[in-house]
């Protein structure tokens, strides 16, 4: 009985990262966003699509940092297997990136090997799936912690069947000497280690918990371009890179027949929707 009481006490003081039922409490996205989700990820538009505002995202990642969670713990949590889809806007992603250091292969913002800026345009999470969308295709960047170059497609997908598991990865590969770019197949948390399976190779790296950036301005050391979003940034791309077309939006599908004319026109010419820029 004493052991049970101690266990209950321990659980009661453990930080609750997802403190509220997000599916029920978050606002529904705007109609144009729902239309866009139906075009890029129709399976995720079959349920309610909720917007995760910057404040809520910051609260979640802040509690995750207190709890000692890593990025994989947050993104593979059971909340993202519920029957709804969460939409992370560019504004929310920028806010999280400015406030916290995340250990991600699919980094929110960075510079490629040519010194050009890149960033996520949006992230969709729900029904056991993550869809990461970047502002351009064919991004090759150096991950200093893993001491390896990675290549990101404009669309990177993961399935999240269980906590600590990202599998059936698409759109992400690791540069390997003599072998070219080897597809990353899965990332699995094993204890305090992250196993990365790429091709026939498996590498292990210690898990790095989420932590707040130390610089009061939100800048990471040596990275002067990481600034918190301002009101003028909302709905506008302030990176130096010119957004290029998504591969998945270059051809018109049957689904797009029900898309409003102005949105369909942007899809047809391969431009990012105006509200994503």
C-alpha cells in the first residue's frame, strides 16, 4: 500500500505535457487551410483539422522540456494518433524554433550546404502520421551533432504507430561515402538512445532532451538569423530563399476539381498558397 501511495504521489507531480484534450479544445482551421490539407494529404483531411497556435505549441514544448522529453517523445505521443489532424503553421514552427533547441533530423530552420536558408512551411500531425512540408525541394544540410549530411525533400513523411517510433520514412536520406544518399527508413527510441535505420545500416546516438535557448533574444550561438516571429512575419516568408514548387502539387488530380478556383490556380502553377508564405 505504501508503494502504491508513493507511485500515485510521483505521478501526481510529474509534468503533464499534453494538459488538455487538444482535439476538442483547439480551433478548426480556416476553410482554405482545410482545402489545402485535402490536396496535399487527403487521408488527414477526412477528420477534423485543428490548428495548433504558437502559444499552445510553446506551452507543450515548454512542459516537455521540464519533463525531460526529447523531440521524438512529443511527436510520437498518442495525442497524434487520435481521430483528428493538427496543423502547425509556419508562425507556430518559427516560435518553437526560436524558443527551444530540438534534436530533429528534419530541422525547422537552417542553412543548406550552399549557405541558402530553408525552413518548414507547415507540419501536419494526426492519425498516426506526420507530414513535414518545406519551402523547397532537394535540401542538403549538415547535421553537426550527427556529423553527417542529410537530404530533405519538400515533403517528408513519417508513420507513428507507437510512442518512440517513426517508421516508413519518405523524403529523407543520409549521405554515405561511396553509396550516395541512403534512405532513412526509421527512427526508434530505445531507452536513452535513438536508433536510426538507413538502408542496411543502423546507427545509435544518445537522446538529447528539449531545452530552452539560453540567449534572451532566442538566438542559438553563432546563428544570427534565428529570431522570434514578429507580427509582420505572420503570413509572410521572411527567409532569403525563394519558395519553389512542391513536387506533389505540380499536377492536377481529381481531388482538385472541388478546390476553389483561386487555390487551384496556385496549385496548378506550383506556387505555395499565399497564406503559407
